[in-house]
C-alpha cells in the first residue's frame, strides 16, 4: 500500500459534475471484485447511478455515481466491511476518484432498497464516486471545520507499549509508517476510536467507544476495520482475535491482534 495515497486522501464532497470515465469505471469494477479482507467475510460491492436509483446525500454535490457494499450480519462483519471498503477508497484515489464514507448523512432506506440489502445483511456505509471539483462547496467547508476534519490526535494518545499507560516509541521505520497510516485514517465524525498496544511483535487493536449509535451494528468497528487496513497495508502481518490480559477502561473493547 502506498503511504502517499494515505497521506493525500481526503473526503471529497464536491464533485466536478462530469461522472467517471468508462476506463476508470472499468478499472474500479475489476478491482472491487478482487478485494479480500483478513476476516474472510465476503463484502459485495455495487456501483449505482445516482439519477437512475434516486440516490443523493445532503452534504454531497456534483456526483453521478455511488458505491455501496453489503456484508452478511455476522461476528466481525463491521471490521471486515471497514477493511474492504477502505481498500476500495484508496484504490479509487489512486485513479484520482474522490470518495466520502457516508454512514449518517443519507436516506439509508433508499440506499438499502436500491442495493437490495436483505435481513441477513448490513450496509454500514456508502460513498459517492467522482472527480473532485476545483473548489469545495461552502457547505463542505463548513462541515470540515465543524468536525475538525483536518485534525488528528497525537500518536502518544493512540499507541502504547505493553499497557495503556506507556506511549509507544520505536525506531522501526515500517512500524512507524504503519502507525502513522492508522493515525491519518478517516473515521466517523473524525472521532479516531483506534488504540493500539504493542507486546513484542504483536499489535493489539482496541476500540475506544466515543460515538453512541443506534441499530444492531457499531460504526466504530467499521473505523477499526479501516485502521487494520492501513496498518496491514503498510506493515503486513497476520490477524488473529484473542484478547490479551491487558487492563482496559470500561469504554475500551479489544478488537484484534496483528502479529508482524
Ligand atoms: C464509518 C464512517 C462514516 C462516516 N459518515 C459520514 C457521513 O455520514 N457524512 C459525511 O459527510 N462524512 C462521513 N464520514 C467522513 C468523516 O467525517 C471524515 O472521514 C473525517 O471527518 C476525516 O476527514 P477526511 O476523510 O477528509 O480525512 C464518515 C467516515 C467514516 C469512516
């Protein structure tokens, strides 16, 4: 995975109104069929015309297409979804196609109907697809300011050594890049719920819950899937789920371990 893509990606909510070239649509369509995730839970993508399917979002303008994805309702489905959808986001960006993760600012029932989501599936988020306009709309600028979209927490508050009290410092360039890739990741309302505790070669991922959501799935587990995608995209490793004996606060849940 390319660190440059991770560094330069930003949510795009204002598009140039031109749609996407046939060639780029073909490349993206081929890529989304090849995406895998370390949970081996199938995530099925669909590109839908906005006009044809009556799809829109109040924060998005100039878009002609949306991409949706569905995942079977099962343990770890949110993380698998986050991992796979973020791979799509980064690949799209490599083609110059902008995206925005949208989990809230949409008429969910319309997207779910058009994507044919069944009772046994969830569709946590969708995204518009298109080439960015030259300038952001006023509503997009206002939104970015309101959620401090360009800010990220310092690494000392996110990454720890052996326990949650000791900030992680390492000279390993790959690990530092992988941690920076996590730090820069997009998250719902930019809340950055990921925390990592290193023990030897193992990096334990935790979710610090700070967005309350309704429904039967957890949007911040999607954020954790995105963090895992960035970390493993840079550093590789093997994913397992087996909670270590590390003391955590009540609002913090163990998610997965990546061993390098
Ligand atoms: C799971 C998830 C859900 C999101 N839902 C929305 C949404 O409903 N509407 C929206 O405008 N942005 C949404 N975002 C985008 C975030 O606000 C954005 O990623 C964050 O503010 C950081 O900005 P950046 O993506 O430009 O780095 C979502 C992001 C994630 C990861």
